[in-house]
C-alpha cells in the first residue's frame, strides 16, 4: 500500500457479556467510519466474560477489509492492558504470566495480536455502564449475543 493513500479511520466500541461466569455469553461491536456504521454480535453457550471481551475485539478488527487507523474503545482493562502492557512480557516468557502460570485464553490473545497487527490501533478504555453512548450500544449488542447463545 502506498504511503500517499490515506488509511480509512474507524471508531470501534466493543463489549462482552456473560450470564454466569462461565455461562452463556455474548459479544458486540459497533463500528463507525465516514458516516457509515456496522453492528456485529454473536455468542457462545458456555464461555467467560473475558473470552467474550476478547472475541468482540477480534471480530471487529477482523471485519475490516483493509488496514485502517482504528480508535478502539473497550470497558475491559483485561483487554486493553493485555494488548498494550502485558503481552510483550507473556511472549518473552513463552506465554507465561509473571508468576509462571500459562496465560489464560492464549489462543484468543494470539488471534487478537494477529488481527491488530493489520491496523494502527489506538486502544482506549471507557468506563462501562456510565452512559457513554458507544459503550451502551456495544453492551446492548453483547447482550443480544447472550440471548442468541442461550437459545442455541
């Protein structure tokens, strides 16, 4: 891709939800770019909240057809700190935590790393359930995903 071509700017809000932990879970993502928007959601019958938080981001980034400049909002410190702070140490220790235990959800972290590598991502944390319109929309989509999983 030529440096003279401007990359598309995309704003993404993601969220995960679980009824019971583990239990039926859902993920949701709301994407906006240049006056267009897209909603994504899905779920799994037996999962955890952290898995759904990761899946929301993986699915959102994976839905982008070309490399983009992304501002990604998540209410999950697990996701934001995992990708921006903890992952380099995990990899240096062979995917082990600082206390030597295997990293949980390793396959999702590896998928997230791969999905994020295609884009320039600005990872931002937003307080959940605090009235942020984008976060509330992603939360509603995640809960729709839980409903889908519960009826599957």
